[in-house]
């Protein structure tokens, strides 16, 4: 009780001497040779100190974590990787007890660092385990680790955190992390800047994406397919398809090719606008990049031709698909039928379907239903019943 009373007595002020603080309470009263009233005052102070000690918040206790686990927490502990070292397992079995924003996470990590003296490899194992278990505490632990000397943080670690913030659309936190990294003397590299640009691109901030893209060029860093791809996507989201196509051509001159999803996004943008010429150029660029068009890419090109009322070219695309060994999907066939319906070219549509069937291509449910609606609108009941019957037999 004596040691607990010391801090409170110290805070009272000048009423207690240094002798009173360093020696046991009863002995201090005797050595001071004080009067009864003074002794009573000291007893009151002692009582106040004791009360303050009792009401003082309990200190952090490492052993308090993991002692009483819920059912879900027990499952989480059992699911931990057996490859974890003892020091890593000691932390992970306690981290699973916490929720996002828990104030005990900081003290828990601090105690672990002080007691276990982890190395970078230990931190990486912890972060890997948190990622694989999809723990919501991954971000908070990584934030803490970046400030720890034992983690030996590098630029790539900051890049990972910025990437996480970008996926969560926490732009301000990502920017704060970026500036903190530079403030700690780390130089920006192309990967870091590309991560920032990708974040702005997905957020629809074309201005900031262009600034980062320009910074990469000014620093003399290499523009790879990821950097180009992020900038192209930024232009697509801003509906600046001509700028996006310019970058595609710039890449081709350097024998650099974007990923399939980037080409597909640009082709889709041209397709939905009904720009068949633009769609055809991107379709050609896809093949130039060595990407074999699948049915989804072909359907986008067919859609572009149908929207621009160029049905002959749309049918030609489907014929080319057959020649390349790609079976036209129901979507492609339905798009052509829909285009024919708009201009009331029933005979041409039936000739198109006959050609497909002669080449062994079955008409699926979507184009069959579209054709049935068309027949019903024309009042051709018998043909409707026949189409519906054939459709039900195939499904």
C-alpha cells in the first residue's frame, strides 16, 4: 500500500517532505516528531493517496489477453499458421482478441516489441498472417510497424500501406503516409508513384493522376505497363478516349503493351458510345499486343457495329469468329438480331440464323426469346410457338 500511495502524495504539493516520500509511512510520522494535529493531517493525506491508488486505472496486462476466448476467437487461434514462430504466435493469439480501433493494440504491440525483440522477419510473418486471415487489424499493425526501428521500414512497405488506403478510397490517409515517407528521408520510386497515380485514377481525380504521371517522367523514371495502364484508365474514366488511345500508340512504339483489362475497358468505352471505328482500332491493337480475342471482346466489337447500324460488319465479325475457331456467344447473336429488328429486316435476320445453324451453331435462349418477341409483335403466332418449343427443348 505504501508504494501505491507515493505518486498521490507527491502530487499533493509541498506539505510532504522528501523524507516522507522515500521512507515507509509510519516511520516518517515518527521521525518527523510532529504534533497530533500535523499527524492527523498526514493521515488524511495518506487516506486520500490510498483512495487515489485504488481508483487509478489498471495497467496494461499482457496475460489478460487470450485467457478467455470466445468461440470465434478460439477458431481464429486454431486457424493460425503452424509455421509461425513462438514469438509471432504469442502476439497473434492476442491480436485475435481485439477489434478495429481497440486502444489496447498499441500497448500490446509495444509490450511485444520490448519483451520479444522481434526482427523484420517476425514483423513480415505477422503482416502475412494478418493478410491471409483477412484481419481488419492489418492496416493498424502496419501503421504501427512503420514507426518501429525493428521493422526496418523501406519504400515498399509504405507502398503497401498506400495501396491499402487506395483500395479503401482513403485518399487523405494515403497522402499523409506519402508525405510522412518523404519526411523520413525515403526517396520516391516508380512503383510508389504508380501506386499513387492508380489511386487517383480509381478515385476519378484526373488532375492529380496527370501530375503524378508527369512527375514520373520528370524524374527520369521508367514508365512500365502499370504506369501507362493507370493513366489510360484515368483518361477512360474521364471519357477522354482519344487521350487514352494516344497512350496505347505510344506504348506500341516502345513495344510495351497494357494488360487485357485495360484494352477491354477502352474497347468497352468505344463500344458503348457506338464508335465502331474506334472500337475496331482498339480491337486491332488487342491482337497486335498478342492477346487472343475471346467472345466477350468480340461481343463488344459487334455491339459497336450494331449501334452504328453497320450490321454487315457485325455479321462479318461473327464469321471471323467462326473462322478463328471461336463459337459466337448468345450475346453476339442477340445483338445482331436486335439491330435487324430495329430496321425491320426480318428476312435478313432469318437468313443470318439459317447460316449459323448450317455451320453447327445452336441458337441459345437469349436470341430465341428476342426472336419470339419480334414474331409476337408481328402477329406471327405459329412461328412464336415453334421458336419457344425449340428453345425449351434446348434448355
